[in-house]
């Protein structure tokens, strides 16, 4: 009975502490990823982690309540960050060119261009995630009502044909959204079961972690030696899924209140703000570093930019949460 009540409370909750820690780890990875960085940061595991976690918290609701939730928690923040980014790009252009003539005003419509990848979102590239999340949740609201085995079958097909899907040219990143919906669906179907394992089945949690470590290590060794593109993509995505599951299991063991845990928790709980603003801040610091040292692409400077950007975000997050909570997808505290 206690187990059922606990799972029920988690289902209706929007917070699980160790997932906040994992989100903090992943969002800080993204911030560093968008700076000059060493090769170990190149691995693209942070985005799958976020879509997987988003799927864990997905809930079927009445249509009005569901789309109202998307509007307040994703669409309004996207509009806010997009507008701030547009103003930032105007100010940046004026500073660099000492005039506003020549600014590409039509860049505000970049999100509507028919493209295959995310490079066309010049105003603030990381905002592609919010566009994709809006589309994914809208699609999955319908698809998620189908039998679970059928949804998993769709996920397998999507993963098998990743290259073909992602290379399609579509508006609003629909092609990318279709692919990343596979991780969102896995979060909804597998993730919720995984959460129950992490809470109630410590022995099986350890066993599953060992399996994921072994699978990830074996596949990571095999991937460089695979020549067939279909087999390569499939093997790679399985290794990513094993890493995502392993990450959830690993952070479920962390219950500390130390500096590292508190840092991950803070940025994890405010990952939406970090996602929306970190590129703008890092551009400013990147310009300062270039003027001081005359170089770009240096990993040490990239790390310094990462630290300064993260530190600068801290007071900004506190300010936005207190004075503009609606703009960043949060209810104002009373």
C-alpha cells in the first residue's frame, strides 16, 4: 500500500530530487559543450537525458488542462527567451558595427524556415529544444494513448531510420522532434518503471546498473569498428539509451547536501533558464576573452567562459524566479 501511495505521489509530482541533480549535471554539460571544450565533452548524451526525463514527467490530462500546461510552462518561456535573444542580437550588432544599418531583421522568422537541422536558429540556437518539446508533447498526447508495445515498436523504427528522418527538411524542426520523441516515449514507458526500481528495489538497481555499464562499455568498443550505417546508428543509440538509464541509476544513489549536489540541484531546478540564456552570456564573455587574448577555440578559455557563464546565471536565475516567474515557466511564490 505504501509503495502504491509513493508511486502515486511521484506520478503527480513535478519534482524528484535525484532527477533534479541529473538535470543539473546535464544542463551544465550543455553550457560547457557550447564553449571550446576537450574531446570528452563532445559526446552527445546530455540532450537524450533531457528528453528522457521530460517523458518521465509526462501525464495524460484533459485537453484544455494539457495545452494550458504547455502554454504556461513551455510556450511563454520560449517567447520570452526568443524576444530577449532578438534584442540581444540587435545590441550585439550595434556594438560590433557601431550602427544598426545592415542588421538582418528577418532573423526573427528563422524558426519558420524549412530546414533539416538546428543551425538556422541564429538568434539563440539552444532554443530549438523548446520548439521540439512543444511538438513532441503535442504529438505524444495522441500517440501516448496507444498500447505501450506499439509505441515501443514506433520508437525502434524511428531509431532505425534516424538518418532518413533527421535529414528531411521540415518547418519548426518537425523531423528532429519525431526522432527525439523516441527518447521522450522511452522516458514515459521505461522511465516511470525505472523510478520505481530506484526507490524500492535497491538490489535490482545495482544489478541493472552493472548491466548498463557492461552494455555501454561493450558497445562503445564495437561502434568504431562498425561499417554498416544502419547497424552503426542502431548500436550507437542503444549505447546512448544504456548511458541515459545508467545516469538515472547513478544519480539515484546521490543524496548529499554538499556543494556539488547543491550546485547540480540548483541548476537542475532552473535548467530552463540556463538553457534559454547561457549562450547570450557566453557570447559576451567570449568577446571579452577575444579582445584580451586575441584567440578563440582554446579549451582553457572555453572552461573559463563556462565557469563565468554559470556563475553569472546564478543571480539572474534568482531575479527571474522572484520577479518574472511566469516568463520562465514558474508560478509566483506567495
